[in-house]
């Protein structure tokens, strides 16, 4: 039997191309790569035009972009028009290795509170330094007016904790999903922040089940043989 090619393209979704190796990552106890996070962020982004879920590659560039070039880079993202912005944070500090690093966390900006909130599933603040670096790079670009007060930074000390050494990326996706759901329904539930929703819904069992959910989502979006172009 011919062995499957891990680099085979299996899905093109918006601007994200997934490969067969990405299915293997989701099928086993493995650290998530940039492509899977970008795919799921792109999937979540359909819930509201007021929400921006930043791809990992863009977040990485913001954290490492020369200060004099940052405004030109960020202007097309229209950050001042977004009510909620979610960034995946990675501890990679090697600009020559775009998909390096050992840990994922999440930084979310909520406009009505003018606050950045950092969720780190490590339980020990592993990514606090990278998150603060990202916050310091982007904070002054969140408002239309340069005279507006800068957003504050908040470290969420009550974030759900992962129970293994590889699920940090899954916690980022799970927390991002809850925050997006909270934003869409917040006028109805009256809760002014998402903390209680995250604490209730992002459990170790829910995160474990989410691997299979995303795997099923990808397989459901993959083209069937009859959808593929035929050779002339």
C-alpha cells in the first residue's frame, strides 16, 4: 500500500492550506502548529465582522517588526474598527524560525473595557513576557485617536490550566471559541467579560473532545473525489 504523503494538500479554506500532516497532529497528542490555529481562527471569524482573530504569522511579525515599520503594517488590519481582537501568542523569539517555540497562549483585546487580557494555560505565566511584548507593540494602534488612553493589560490568574505538555494550542482555540460566543451573545446575558464562561466551558475533557471536533470539521470540509477536477 502506498504511504500517504504528509505534505499532500487536503484542504484550502479561505487563505489557509492544510496538509495531511495536520490531520496527524490533531489525531494524536501533539503540539499544534500555526496552520491549524490559523484555520480554526479563520473558521471562527465568520461569527462577526466586529471580531478579528489574528493569524499566528501576523502576531509573530507584530512582535518582531521594527517599530518604524509597524504602523504601515498594521493600518490594513483596521484595528480601531474592531470591537474584539484575539491574538495567539507564542514564546518563539527566533525570527529565523517562524514556526518555532514551545508554548501557546492567548491575548484578547476588548474595546468596551479598553483592556487586553492574557490567558495562559501553563498555570505559571510561561508566556507573560511574550504577551507583554505583543501588548506593548500594538497597544497604541488600537484607537483612532493618538490622544486616547492606551488600553490596560490584565493577566488572567484564573485561566483554565492544561493537564499535559502538549495541549496549550488547543486551550487557545477553546478559549477563543468561548470568547467569540460570549461576544455574540453578551447583550443577552449581561456579563461584561467572558471569564465565567471560559472557566465553566474550557475544561480538560472539553479540550480533549475539541481535537476530534476540529478533525471532523476539517474532514467535512475536504473535497470528495467527485469534487476534484478530472483530467482532460
